[in-house]
C-alpha cells in the first residue's frame, strides 16, 4: 500500500484522526486537511512526525485549498463537517457553508483530479421524522434540523456526481459514534464524553428528557472498518450507494448512563453513587434510532466487532486516562 495515498479531510477531529492513525499503521500515505475549527492538533500527536503523513491546515470552503489537498491522491475519505444538531439550529448559515459548500468543493476537486473513489461521512440524522425501526437506507423522513438537511444534500450531490461524471462515491451514515479522542470540550460535545467528564468530576450529568430516548451507539473501530471496506471494495454493486454504519443495537440514555457509571466506578468507587439530573427534551432530537446494517453486511462485507458494551470497556479506560 506504500504507493496508495489517502486524503482524510477533518483528520484532526475525533473520527478523522482515528482514520489517519489506522491507514498509516497499514502502510498508506495519508494527507490530512483540517482547519482546526473543531479538531485538535493534539489528536495527531501520535503520528504527526510519521514519514508517510502530511498535514495541511486549510478550509474546505476554499476550492483552491481542496484542489491542492487532492493533488496526486488515490482516495478521499471526507470527514470534515460542522457536526451537531443544536449548533446548526443556532447557526444554520455556517453549517450550510461547510457541510454543503465545502462538500461540493471537495467533490469538484476530487472529480477534476480523477481520484479513484470518494468516501464520505453521511449521517443517521437523514432519517429525520421517519419512525420506522430499524432504519433502512431507502426509507427516510423529513429532516428535523439544518444539520440533517446538509447531510441529505451531500448524499444527493454525491449521487449526481456519480451519474453525471462517473465518479465512484460511497456514503456512510454514521450512528452516534464514540471512542478515543472524542472531546468533551465545547458547547456541542457528544453525550458520552460529556457524561464521562461529569462523572469523573463527581458532578451529576444532565440527561435531556426522561432518558428513555434510544440510540444505536457505534464504537470507533466499527467506523474504521466501514471506511476501509468502502474504500477498498471491488464489488461494483457496492459503489455509488449509502450505508448505515452502526452495530444494530438500541441503547437508552438511562442504560448508557448506567454502563458508564458502572465502568468508571471501577476506577473511582465514589462515582457509583452519582445519579443523573433530568432536563428538558432537546429541539430537533428524534426519539429513537436503530440501524439495519444488512446492506453494508451484504455488499461491503461489514462485520462490526464492537457492541456498545464492548466498545465502552475499551473507551472508558481511555476516557479515564485522558479526560481527568
């Protein structure tokens, strides 16, 4: 794989940095493009000096930057985006600029460079108000947030670029990814690192609503596997498609809290006595999410190894060492 180069946009972020690390460990040349708006240089500490790694600090909203980043690249794993439903409700314009404008810039740059395949992070938020469980790729509802709109538009653009220009595109609809390097910092941090940070600090975490909303929490290792399979598959039927990336298991927020409390109390018994605080439901949130992963299994050979419990066993040790 020494001669195979991969551009990972958003490579200083949580998911992106894990992808950078994996592909470097497996002999690929890796270029990371990130503007460090939500990513951190510290996420790249372990491989910044790797001879096959190159970091470009730049913004996908600038087409010329995208063109420079894709020069000579074989594959693109596009992870760069402004995540978070609440952030998009507060500032829909910036979310749109990055997630649609930036995405289109990357597609154009990749098309003009003739990259072999464009794999991109899609989102389970695309299912919107559809109440069908489990979520199947072809059955979506109306979007419930500006963020969801942007991620759906990305899928439409990728499909059009496939049909019009013959590009190979694969979208991966991530479901509530968690794991090492997921930051609890900032107003829009994800639920797991937020809960962990509170518990480690002996504070009571706030659960939005009654805690019975459920999600298909997906450990980072499953996401890495899906990206690798999407990038390397030789199955022609697998290309120009979108896939759910999840474990296929539903966990309520109350269950999640109990798993985290139990795991962390092994390091600090006092954590076992902490109970959550219940707050109002959050705008734009869907009640339940559960993925069907049949399409990814059959077309990509996706075989996730980490349930939420198994993933948390690994993640909790990292959280304890790094979030204290």
